[in-house]
C-alpha cells in the first residue's frame, strides 16, 4: 500500500504543481504583452487561460499533501524533522498562491479586461512585478520541498 500511496503522491505533485509553477511564471510576461497590445485579443485570452490553470490546478493540488500525509503515516515518519519542515513549506507555498498570487492575477486580469478607457497601465505593470517576485518565492518553496523529499535528512527509511 505504501508504494501505491507514494506513487499517487508523486504523480499528483508532478501533474498539479508543475502546471501551476509554469503558468504562474508565465503570467507576468503575458500580462505585460497584453498591456502592450490592447487591440490583440489573443494576449488577454492567454492571461485568462494562465489564471484559470493556476486556479483549477491549485484546487486539485490538495491531493498532494493528502497522499503525502498518508504515505508518511504508512512509513511511520510523521514526526521527522524533514517531513515537518516540508509540511510547513507546503503550507507556506499554498498560502503564497492562495493569498497573494491568485488575487493579484485576478486584479491584473480585471484591469486588462475592464471597460475601454479605464485601463491603468502603471497598475498592471506594478502587479506584474509583484507577481514575478511572488512566483519566484512560490517556486523556490516547492523546489525546497522537492529537495527535502529526495534527500530526507535524518531519515531512517533507507534513502
């Protein structure tokens, strides 16, 4: 059962976290391109699509910690420092995504999609800059969790 849980955990991480990190990273430059070419509907469509990917996959990504905790329980490592650190970093990454990235993406999208003549280019540029930084933090958190999952410092599970 442990191998099954671990396989689902890893597949869920690859299938859900990967698209969010890529789409979130692509959003700021796509928003800037949409701002630079307001008459091109494909720019706004790209921004909408990237935001939708981030929203949908963020919800589906709940499977990652669920199966991760089930795997940790079956391996009897729930009290390990590396796992507790990973759990804290995962919660922090989820908070960055849910409380910072997604709302700012929605604000940028609303500004780009607003009524003609109400677009504030400086606001979109500011939001895109913030999103670039926040996405970098989000991706760094996930990279750290991935490294911890691979090297498991102090683990007694044989790795």
